[in-house]
C-alpha cells in the first residue's frame, strides 16, 4: 500500500511539473508579443516610420510573424520573433528620437 501511494505521489508530482512547464511557452510568448506591440506603437508615435524605416518595417514584420507563430502554437518561434520585433522597435524609436535632437 505504501509503495502504491509513493508511486501515485511521484506521478502527481511529475504531472504537476509537466503542466507547469507546458504553460511557459504560451505565457512567455504572449508577454513578449505584448511588449513588442507596445514598443512598436511607441516607435510609431515618434515617427519612426519616416526617420528609421528599416528598423520600423523589420519590427512590424517580425511582430506579424510572431503573432502568426503564436496562432499556430509554435511558441518557441513566436518568442524569438517577438524578441526581435521588440528590440528593433526600441532601436527605431531611439534612432528617431536621436534624429530629432540633431
């Protein structure tokens, strides 16, 4: 009886670990897509479309691809694309703000 309970307990612990680890992809990718979307809109607000067109357009396309990958439950790629989109949008905003000061 004790071994049955210990096996059952170990099985439940394993199931809990698997359940928690399976949620990380969707949660992390969703969070990064929101961050990238916010960074993109911040870049758009300062006119990055005209002042930093490469970074702005690349951020827009990476964000689109991140959403596409998220929609097909390919969360690992969604995370990668969202990070690229976020970083490029931040860079576009910074370059646009720098060009305003000149």
